[in-house]
């Protein structure tokens, strides 16, 4: 077993692990550590704990010291200096006429480097800008282009739920989000309703995915034939996933009867399989229609929504990992 301490460098950043040595470090305390970016000031997460040796990527860097009052004051000064760095950088961007949007500035704890984060539609030649900034700040300058998800994480905001954005408040890393998750939770597939303020699929679609997969696996699908405890057969009209209730239509001659049952009182063939996205699914739909004029306006609207959702999903995969530089 080996002792480790988790350290976070931003409010909702990734947690990195270090060797606490003999220091008594409490959760929420500040520490000084050495990373690939230099000496940095971070916040301990979860306190010191022991894990198995094979679960740690070696070599594990050590905590240099527990932060002193002087270190705390220096970190506060750096945050104040970042505001000025942002102002100067914006002026220089305007001076050079660059099509880029400055998002954030970050000083390393030892002031050995200033990192500027920005977004842009394409590649930007910022070599002259870097030279200009280096002449002003007299230190190393790094400009890093990030995606819209990272922009939202850095700037923060309020989601449609009325709470602070997950990525800005607690989410350590972005996880892949897919349209299947929205389908599994029976949500509207309207892109405007399942997209966050970053314009990508909402991260919170991942939160209840496993629960819905389990609950859906216990239910029949719409249209399936089920048998009641008294031997009657009917077709599933709808299901209530959270309540685990099923509405069944029984046909007797020309009459139809609708009844609701608990899923435990029905017999059917499990299991409702998860839907997997099929490549070129929109092309298959076009080939399947015998007459192009037979498409209704509703079908066209649905096709456009699905196309937009696919584009969102592809953008998520393209952006992939965070644009933030690694620390370990």
C-alpha cells in the first residue's frame, strides 16, 4: 500500500495525486507541489489515504510543503495579477487584429509562466502576439486554444436547472455524452432542449444513465406483447420508467380496453436492448421511401433534428480532451 493525496488546482479541475510524505494534510488544506508546469499551489481533496501500489502511476511526485501564510498571500496576488494580464492581452489581440476570443489567464505559482486560454474558429498565427506579451511581462508566455466546453467551464454560468454549471462547480473531467443517453431517459430529442449553454449535449445526461439502463432493462418495449397473471394477452401502449408501470391495450373484437399494471404482474420476453447509433441512418431512411413526395413536414423536421443532434455528438468527440495542459 502507498499513501497518496489528491490535489486540485482549479475549483472544478482534475484531481492529481502526489506523495504526502510525512505531512498531516487535511481535506481543503493548501499545499505546494511540483508539476510538469513548475511549482504550483493547490487544494488537497479528500485527505491522505492509502491505495494499492499497482493503482498508482509511478513516479509519484512529492508534496513540497504545506502552504504557509506567505504562500496563500502570493496565490491571492497572482489572481489579482491575472486580471491585469487579461486586460493587456485583450489590447494586444486588438492591436494585432487577431480573430480570437480571450477566455482566461493563469499565472504559475512561481511566476515562471503566464498561460492565456482562448477560442477561435480556426488556427491562429499568434507568434507576434507572444513576442509582444513577453516584452511586457518579462516571463514565458503560452497561448492555448480550447474548445467551447472548456470555455464554459472557465467562465461558468447557470444551467437550465437553475444551478451553477456542473463543469464549473464540481465536474473534474468531461465524459463522452451521446444521443442514446437522451433516448434511454425518454427525453425530447429537440437539440435546443438537451444542449447546454456551451452548445453541446448536456453533461448531466450522463448522471442518471446507469439508473435508466437498469430500469429500462426490467420493462417491455412499446408494442411488445405481454401476458397478465390471469392469462390475458395485450400490447404495451406506454411505460412509466420511474414508477415501473406499464399500460396495456387489450382487444376483444371491435372493443379496446386500456389497463395499467405493475411490471411484476406481467410476463414478457426481456430485454429491451439499448439502441446503438447506426452509421448513415439518415441515408437508409431516404432509400426506404418509395416516393420522395410522401415525406410529411413532421418527418422532415424530425430528420433535421436528428441531423443536428448527430453533428453535436460529433463535435463532442472531436473536442475530446480538455485543452488544459497536463500537470503530471
